[in-house]
């Protein structure tokens, strides 16, 4: 029959001789990440081969290796995790695919497809055709892709009613070449045409203490102080006790307000942590230069189920992981307006529904959000509502701002809808999937 079989390490056995070898490749690559025994054992060799494109996860390296092995015009059919479609860590992989392939079809398979194998992943099935060369660039961009959003069951695979068609050039328009599967044309236009948020709001990575338990204290009377107190009940070593300081100590000049926590709290949260500002302690810290610590601004949770922005008072320092400090660099807009914008259902969709649908969001992702300057009327309405929320949360941290949030969502949506022709269907989508009240 002319069939031959070979057993080899698919990732490490790649060589110039194995390029352009196959007409068809199909597979379901293993779901191993960089912490797996295989990747740790072969880390340097894998990085040497795949590092310029992607060496984070095994399945992504299988995609690269397979494209190399295909003849021009050959087809690749894989079922993998869908994380490569949107995560920033896979942006070079997406660029590689766009520069070397026609994307025939992307189908988001049932979320529970591999439950019986105890594999927790969101799967995608995709078909690519290798199409390399500068002379094929226009052909790749003009290619009409078939996109099928998440189906409920395997019986729905042949349901063409859900299929959407996009020209492949659309995947060049969103930040990081995100392979979106269900994004409205009007929203794509917003990303393509509007200035980026980084032109108006600049974010900065924070600092390291190298020993948070030693140098960070909870402020008496806060929720965190109660958490620390309960933890200390189980700590016998005095050197490992969690620090709790009084308000008087906090305002003594020996401590700085510190923002470390992520979470979904919006608009306002009292400062709960303090940073030891002793001269000897400061010597231990890694405090990045040219970061405008202590300026008034906004803090955005780096880890949260939704986009969550809060007021940052003067004097604050912040962590390098779960909290990101932002300073407004355009005097025509206010902190209150930006808080309302970022906490709206529209921007939750842009950030968490499109740019990064995991619980984490990076600084680069926030910077890449679109931003259009508001008119005075729109800004004034949002500012008043945000001030009301903050003032009430200062008096009662559990204040229910549902009505104010609904009003903010409507104002923000309507302003953008006028400029980019947003539909009623999009508004319903935001209310049902991305609104504050949906999360509540």
C-alpha cells in the first residue's frame, strides 16, 4: 500500500529535511504546558527550535511543527485548546499562522467535550491550508474564513446556521492579531479606527518587596486586618506573624499606602495595606525608576473575572502583579469619567470578552483598548454618577450602585453607538453577558 510508519519525537525530530513533506496532517496534540516534565526536560532544545514563535505549550509547538512539515497547499486539521486564539502569550503564533496559512475554518467545540477524560479545556477544531510566500499575501488576506462560535454538542457540528464568514484580513485589525470568533463588525471598526487608550491613560508595572509578609501590614479596622488576625491564630513563630498596624501608625510617616490586591471591586476600595517605609526596608525593594508612584490615578485589577477599575488616591505604591497603577495624561478627561468608562459593560466586553477572556489581564491589553474623547455632556453625566458611587461607597463599602451602573452603561453605549453604529443586539449581549448586574 506504500504506507510507512515512524515513531519519533514529533517536536524534536524536526529538521530542514522534514519540511514540505506531507499533504495532510490531522491530530489532537497533548495538553502539556511549560511546567510539564517533558517541557522541563527538553526546555533548551525546544526553545532553540520554537522560541522565536512559541515555546509556551506543547500543542502550540505541534501547530508550528505541522505547518513546517506540510507541503505548500497541504492541509492541517487539529483539535486543541482554544487559548491560542486570544491569549497575548500566543500572539507570535497567530502572526506565524497569518503569514503562512489560509484559515479555512475555526469551530469552537463543546466546552465539556473532554470531561470523560478528566481534561478541563475549552476546545477548538480548526482547518488550515499552507500558503506561504510574499506573493500569496493578498490571497491569504482575501481568504474567506468560516467561523463557528461555541456549539453545545457534537451533533451541532454540521449546523451551518451559526457559521460566520470573515475575510482573513480582519485578523490583522484587533490588538495582538486576536483570532476572534464572534465579534461585531462595528466593534472591529472601533478597534481599527479609534485611538488607543495608552494615548490618554498610561499604566505602569509596580514594585517588588521580595518579602510581603515581612514588609506589608494590614491597617487596623479593614477587612484584610481581620483576615490577618485569623491567620495569626495558626502561626506559632513570631517572626512569621502577619503584620497589623493601627491607623495612627499608618499616618505616622513610617508607612506608605500599598495596593496589592486584585478582585472585582469597582470604583472605590479603602486602602487596606501599608508598605514599611523604613530606610533599611527601602533598600531591599525593587522600585522601578520613572514610575509615578504617589500620584493620584486609577488602579486596575490584574486578576479579576471582569474589568475592575478603582480610584487611586495620592501617595500610593502598588504591586507588580495583581494591581496595575494608571495615570491620566490628558487634562481634557477626568479620573471619574475613565472609571465609568472602564467599569462599563461595553469595556468589560472589549477587555474580557475579546482581548483576554481569562481571569488575568496584562498592561499591554489595557493599553490596546480603543478610546474616543467624550463630549462635555457625556463626560459630565458619567462623572456625576461615578462621584455618587464613590461617595456612597466611602460611607458604606457594600453600597448597591446597580441603578447608577445601569445609567453609566447606557450613556457609554449610546455615545459609542452613535459613532460606530452599534446595534440593539450588541446592547442586549452586553446586558446579558458583560454587565455588572450579570456578575452580581
